[in-house]
C-alpha cells in the first residue's frame, strides 16, 4: 500500500497535471473566442503549433503499442509484462492528441457533425473511425490482459491492435500524402515514414514513463530488458532517419522540388536550423550515441536519449508541417508571383503562447490519464528474475 | 442542367482590379481577402522586365481537391457544377485550405491585412464575423453565401445567389443580355474591357464553349488533375498561363 507522504506527492502531481490541463482549456477558449488573430496562424499557415503537438501525440500513441506488440505478437515475455502500460500510454496519448486537435478546430462545438457526416473520400473522416477504433481495441486488449478469464483472448486482441495501429499511422501519413497541392507533401513515402517514426517516438515516450514509474516506486528495471529496449529505440531512430533521408533525396532529384528543398535544408531561416540542429543532430545522432555507446548504458542516459528523440520529433514536425505550408504554392512554376493575399511569398509564422498552452494541455491530459490509471490499476511492469524465464526474452 | 464555367481573356484584361472590388462589395469581403484576386508576376529579366497580371477566382474544379478532403461534406458540388461550402457543416479543420492548389480559400478571424481592423469598427452579431454597413440582403449559410460566420472557411461562389436564379437552359450569362443581367456574377458584370465570360460549358452553342474551342482555352495547373472550370485565353505569342511559356522568359 501507499504511505501518507507518497499519497500526498501523488495528489500534488495530479493537481499539477490538472493545472496544466486547465490552462490549456483557457487557451483553447481564448482561441475559440478570438480566432486566428491571437495565434501565429494565418490564411497561408493554417495548421500551427497545436497540430505539431497533436500529430506527435497521435503518432506516438500508435508507436507506444510497439512494446505490447513485441510481447503479444512476437511472444517475448519481458515485453508482455509491459504490455498493459503500453496500452494505457496509447489511450492516454491518443486522448491528449485528439483533445488538442478538436479544440483547435474552428468549430469544436460541431464535433457531432464530424461524427455523423462522413465523406468517404476524406482521410480525415477515415481517421475518425481509425481513432475511435484504436480506443476500443486497446481497451479490449487491456481487458484481455487484466481479466484472468479473458487471458486466452489476449494474443488475438494483440494481433488486432497491431494491425489497427499500422493502419492508423498509415492514415496519419496519408493526411499529407494525399495533398497534391503542396510540394512538401504528396509522396507515397510519407505513410511508411510515419509508421517508422511512430515506433521511435512511441518507444521514447514509453522509456520515459517506465523510468518515471520505476523511480517513483524505488525500483530498477532488469538490465537485460533495458539493453534490448535501448537497442530497439536506436534501431527505430536509425530507421526514421533513413526514411527522412530518402524523402529529401528523392525530392532533391526532382528539378521542380529543388526550390522547396533548398528552402527547408539551407535557406529557409528557422527551418534548416530546426531540421539539422534540432532533428538530425539533437533528435537523432546524439540519442544514437547515448543508445549505442558502450560506456553509456545507465538508465539515465537512455532517459536523456528518449527526451532528445521527443525534442527532435517536435523539430521534425515543425519543419514538416509549418515549413511545408510556409513555402508558397507553385501556381506559376518558374515565375515569382505576388498579390495582395501573400501569393508567391514565404509565409511567416510565430507560434503564440495560447498555441503552446493548448499543446501542453494535451500533454497534461495524457499525463493525468497515465498517472491516475497506472496507480489505480498498478501497471508497474514486474520483471521475472528467474534465469530460465529470462532466457525467454 | 448547366455546368457553369468562366472564361478570362488575358489579352483583354487590364489588371484594373475592378473585379476584385466588385467581388468584395458583393460578398462582404474584408480588405485584402478577396475571393477574386489578381496575381502579378514578372516576365523577362533586367533591363527589360515586363510586369504581367493574372486574375484568379476559385476554379470551381470538376475534381476539386477541397471537396475530396472535406471530412463532413461541407464542401460540395452543386448539380450545376459550382463548388460551395455549407457553413452549417464546416467544422473549421482547414484541411481544404491546404489541399487547394490555387490558394483561394479563406478562414475567419484572421489578422487584418489592412488597418484599422474593420471587424472592430463593425463588430459581428451572433455567429457572423462582422457586420458591414453595406451588406446585401442575402445570407445563405447552406451555400456559403453572405457574411462569413466564425470558425469556418469561405470561398468564391461564382455569385451563387445570382446565378442560381437564372432561367433554366440559358447558355450564357452576359451583360449584353439585358433581361438576365441581374444574374451575372459580380466580377463579370463589372469587367470594363469585357475580359470575362460566364456560361454553360456543356452547351456547345454557348459563347464560353466557342471561345474555349476557337481560342484554345487552357486551365491553370492542369497537371494536378483538378480540371478547373475557369479557362484562360490569350491570342498572343505564347500559351495563356505562365507555366506553359518557354524558359527563356522566366524571371
């Protein structure tokens, strides 16, 4: 049982999370009341910082299930012990991401319209089904794992969740892949890139949550499972880097895309800095050093690497989403156009405080769901110390 | 049923922006946020650059990207080929704004492009974003006509409040036809050099069909596959739209 001091600390933590959520809701109200005028968004950059937060959380919600999948689908016992936490984090991140996404809508009050009027050619409409489905399937999966008489159904449920989350992340990638109008998007490479990125971002979130839970309970995870999870994160970070490299390389090969690539990779102000320093160096190369260097095997280095991967993912998404919109439409290829409406010009964007607060509010939602559920349901992974069973890793 | 379309003769267009102003007045647009805009670009290099212009309304595409991506079917196509927004269904996700290759969609409650912010001078009542003193009598949210409400996207409607009342079977809506002049879209109605034509693209006898056929009308960014219903004409040396011209003239 929990002692009095621990309980007090827990309630203080929940109160802090609640405060962040409350501030996020106030920010959402202000943005709803005043519109784009109090944000950095405009008619050229219509998706801003809230979308960076939302898409990170939605993509990570899919990727964090990787731990459960390795346990259920590939039968690794040590990962199975972590599957309930993996499922919980998925639900929490998805709830946080969707909260931000919905509150950023111009008419959040018309959510019922989005749920009752489906345009089957719209990937947004598909995603309504995919997101709702993930909630349901992961909840059922958790039930099969936590209710003893349902345990035989755990593996099939794990398979369904595994397939569903791959489809879901494909759907998230398709939001951009289907856009022929923008030079940054409209590539079949985007869905697989998002899937691999989801593995890395989700596992980084899992590492952080797991480390926090172990530290809170005064325990340490087994070195073997930590080694395996550290290597897995490194492989996913490398995989993401490979897809991002392939995406930019193919773009550079198309003459019509070189202007856009020059903007993102070299001359586009903040965007090249965020890409090279934020995503490539801080968010990929440095974590790889922490994850693979033989002298850096302490859990704290893995935590730092995970934090850097998450920071890098924000830098990547900022460049991808906002940089992709900042580059002007290709209306007159080969000509420089201008108008009273900003045509032909690089659009400017400075995220405002309410946008950040709404984003952090979404993270607060994910944190609250995780903290309360993990305590109530006692989801701390219990590693098996027995040598014979450890060999089953 | 007609399939309405527009033809713009670039040789006749003087870039005067009367079309933009007429559109702004007709549709209660905010300064700088015109449904119909004129783009400027430069042909040739120093010392002999030539400033050119290019009017750009919504293209009312046959295969509109904006309609395909709209999750709630708020953007829809009428039987007579006009792409409209049902403001009662728009949830303000702005996906259509990213999907449109022509950049002709507008979101409400933006920073003013011209000071002072006229929305503060004439604040809106209820759901409407502002309350212009010269507004027309029409407010049809289901067809995206009138003053833009809060939190939704708007665009050119081909002046749907006018053309939808035109007699059935009519081939062209032209200033020359006195009996039907009131149904002519504002930009066509006001164009002093008569560079704009509006009519039924499916009617081979319509003036717009003949112009497209006789003068080799072309569409902007045709390679996207959106199939715009706005055609451009040019009797000059090169194709009508800049992307089709030779590289020698590029800026």
